[in-house]
């Protein structure tokens, strides 16, 4: 550590000073003095450290020595913005936990190898809850309150719903270019924007009458909720990419319905009363309370609070 710090930091400072440029201290007490440390200039935007790393890469299984039919059976490659992801990690070890080589070069082969503890390339990229995995890191980010409000109730398993294609991009007709060039082309072609349907296609309010035998019908500010969720994610690049299709944001509540301007009502799945033959599917009363109250609790909403019954349900007068 001592040698790395002095050769990496001090040598750079000396080089900058020799070029008559602003630089950090080059003498011992310049760094190893508490008072002088307090005077260090704070850098708001830390510049990228150049280590001959690529800006973009094409993540794919190694093609060398593979049979033609095996190559056809593989998933489409993943164009990966390496430069953008550098800013989300403190060090390269955040992802490259063993070496700076590509993941599939020696360790995580399609079938797994001894050097990678027999963790296959597919598992290394899709392992849930593991921060060094692509899918795992994305899932961890979904624990942020603004994301968890929707993702808490959504299925966690991978389904054949087309979501794979968001990362596994089918190469264009131009395939006779270098991998890095192709990756750059595919990344630039991505659609990144948090969009939803136009106001005229989003009901302003939804009247919930399922519990109106004891209480007045609940007036749900439907459009306001959609706008709030959309506004919460507008500066989140990860959310913007994965919510680029209209109607994706609706899946937060309509979690098992096909994406559509007019999804089926909650009662289509959540019967009244609770169905004892579908233990994992709550009845309509439980579904509403679980969905609404959990969202309010996760977002730490003060008005209405998750437990403020009468703010949603006005009791019927006798």
C-alpha cells in the first residue's frame, strides 16, 4: 500500500508540477499532517482514472473452438456500457473480484470452470441478491424506497416475457465490425426514457366499491399516483431504460396483468372471498390492503399514512 500510494499519487503530483499545472502535495507533511489535510480541496466530480479500460464491451460467450450449432443456440450478446458503470463502484474489484480479464475468458465459461469455482457465465450474470452479478446488482437497487414501492409486490423470478431482450440485444445486419464498435452501436440505439400513456388514456380517478357495504366507496387518485411514480424515477437511468415502454410502470400495481391501456380489474384475479385453493393469492380485501398499505409504508407517506383507515374509507352513516 505504501509503495502503491507513493508511486501512484506522488509521482503524478510531481509530473503535474513539472508541467506547471495545479497538483496535490509532493512532500511528506503535505499529506501526513492533520491541519493540511483539512485544507484539501474537495472535488465534487471525480475524474475518470484512465487504465486503458474500454468504454463499452460486448458480453458474450467465447466463440473460439465452438461448434457452429452451439453458437446458434447461445443467447444474443449484451452490449455493456463499461464507462457508465465505473461510476457506480468504488473500485474495479466491485465487479472484477478475481482479475481484470473478461468474465468468460478463464473463470466463468458457459459450462463453468475450476478457476471460477464452476460458476457458469449465465449464473455469474444472473445470480439474485449478489452485488457482483448484473441482475443481482439491479435487484439490490430496487430496494431503494422509490423503487421498492412497486417492485415489492412483483414476481422475482425470470419469466419468458421478453424482458431478456432488454439486455440481450439482437445484433443488427452489420455484424462484420469489431465487438467494441458493435457494442457502441447497440448502446446508442437504446431507447432511454421513462414514459407512460398520455393523460387521456389514464383514468383520473378510480372508484373502488368492493367494500362499500360497510364503508363509502374509495376514491383512488389514479392519475396522480402514476405521475408521482413516473416523476420519482425520471432521474434514475436504470429505471429509465427498463421502463422505456409505455405501460411498464403500470405493472407495479397490475403486477400479473398483460401490459395494456385497460388492464383487467383486480377482482379478476383476487376473488371475493379468499380462495382457499389459491393460498398465495389473497382475496380482494387482502389484495387492496397489501398493495396500498405496503406502498404507503415503504414510501413513508405521512398523508395518508398506511394505517389511517378513515382517510381512505369514509364510514357509512346509519
